[in-house]
C-alpha cells in the first residue's frame, strides 16, 4: 500500500509525544527487564480490547473498567513475571495500586493510567518490588525507549516484538507505533469489543475519538490477533490498547477517506505483530497459513480453518515434515461445519494433496519438500459456496512441551 511506509526499528515511541522505557524491578529470577511504561506527554483518547476468559486477571478488570468509563488516558504500566490473575480482592487492590503509584510518579491522575500484567497465574504481586519498579520506570522514560519497553514485557518470547509506520493523510503525516508480547496461551475466540489476545500497546499521534478508535480496533482485531493460534489456549490476561494523542495535528473523522487510510495502516501494524507472535510461537519451527475457500458460508469456513489450525495431530505432523493429509480431513470432518466431503480439494502451497475428497496422487516426496519450509500454506477449497476464512498457526515441537512442562518450576 503506497499510503504508508515502515520505519526501521519502529516502536511505540515513534509516534510524536510518546515516551517509554523498560526496567528491571526484580520480578524475574533471570534478572532481565520486567517492567515497561508507556507515557503520552499530553492527554490521549484511547480504546482497548481484552480477554473474554471468565477468569480475567485483576489488571484486565481494572483497565477494562477505565476503557468503559474514562474519557482520556496518558500512561500504561505493564509488568512481566507475575500475571496477578486469580488473586482475589488483594490482586484487584494491587492492580489499582499500580495505577495509583504510576500516577503519583508521573503527576497525573490514577484514572489516566491503564495496567497490564503477564506471567505466572495465582501468585500475589510483590508490591515492594512493583513500587520500586514504577519509580525506576518513571525516571527512565525516554523518547527512544519503545524497544526497551518491548523487551521488558517478554515472558517466553525469544525476541521483542515492535513496529511502526507512517501514513500520509490529507492533513499531514501520522505515525502508528506498537509493541506486543505473546508466544504461548495464544488462541483468541473473541467476537466484539472489549475482547482480544496477548498484551499489546499501540500509539498514534493522530487525533481520534474514543468511539472511532474502539470501532477500528475491534474491526481490525478480528482480522489480526483473532486470526492466530499457537496452542489453542486463551490467556487470563489478554490486553490490547491504543492511545491517540493528536500531537501530529491531524484529526480523523468517522467515515472520511483519511479514517479509512488510517484503519488500513492500523491493520497492517496489527497483522505485523500477529505474524511475529506466530513466528515466535513457543518452540515453533513452522509458520502455517490455513486458508479455507468455497465453504457454504463464512461460519463453516471459520470452523474448518480453526479445527485444522488447532489440531495437535496436524501440528505435530507439520513439525515432523509429514504430509499426512488424513489428519487435515479428519479435523475438517469433526469441525462441526456442514459440507459435502466429496467436493473438497486440499493443497500444500501449489501442490494438490486431496482431489474431490480423496488422494490426489501427488508423490509424498514432493509434498514433504513443502513441509520442510519455514512457512507454507494449507489451502482448502470446499467448492460449495462463497464462504472463506484464514488462520495463522504454528507447529508443535518437543521444545513446546519442554517450555510448558517447566514453566511453573
């Protein structure tokens, strides 16, 4: 798309008027950075989407409430190493306290601070460490600190995830920056705001109403973060928020051409991060796009795509470079979608695997070569309607089991 350009090493601080940092408070035994702070120098409009898990963590409950009731926000405090989930009244009080401490350190109101946490579930937050970390973070804020913030929110991620782009609008240039984390417990099943997956912070120097931000964030979530799955598990702490501080002097108006260009650019940022999550999936060696076309309707296409994407038998076959298409048709068959199996064709990239519901006769050696790629596409043409849906997923490796078998200890 010619209307925007990617910025090298981009992050949340590429948008004008934002500062950020990542510091080591001491939550992680590794001694790595574990607290991030993103701050807007001026009041910002904002919106957010959150997990639909019934066991929503305390910080999710606090931030979700502010999205529904507050007019503006300026700061986002995020810690890794402790999820503050399933921690009862104490956990909720501690999440609110994190907002209060951050507000005091920045000389703003607690209502202008959002909070997110990631890490082990069911452990009370060590507030002495948190308090020290917030003080350190407020002092460390920098106009180029976005990538440090991306590092500080990592848990089992192997690389930080950040990006930024500039989009040319009729009133001038607007920048969108973002950071996110998440490589496991990734399988969103969201419908409408406020729902999403993982932890993500998006910043922009455009001026935009909360209502328009929420609309664009919710719409784009459905075609980015809600289209990825690593392991079929939804987190208690999934959070994605966007801040718009207007520092560029460019205002977005609902229904305008500029708003549509911005929405498309925002989608590009969100898809960029969603892709990075799958590429860095816990123990992942493959990035697999599942594309379903020709389904009876969109609902059937979604059922089929998600069944294949979450099948442990399919995911382990991909890890082993085994072109066992029987596992794919089995997943399609139990997906719950109503379709005629005798009309289904399946391709691995451009190699036909299944023709009219049966073996297409392509030599397994050719199919295995596709399976050896770091990225490939499983394309399923059902040949019985206009329904289509896609999902990005990964394989399941020995390393995935090792990471998650040892995560608690």
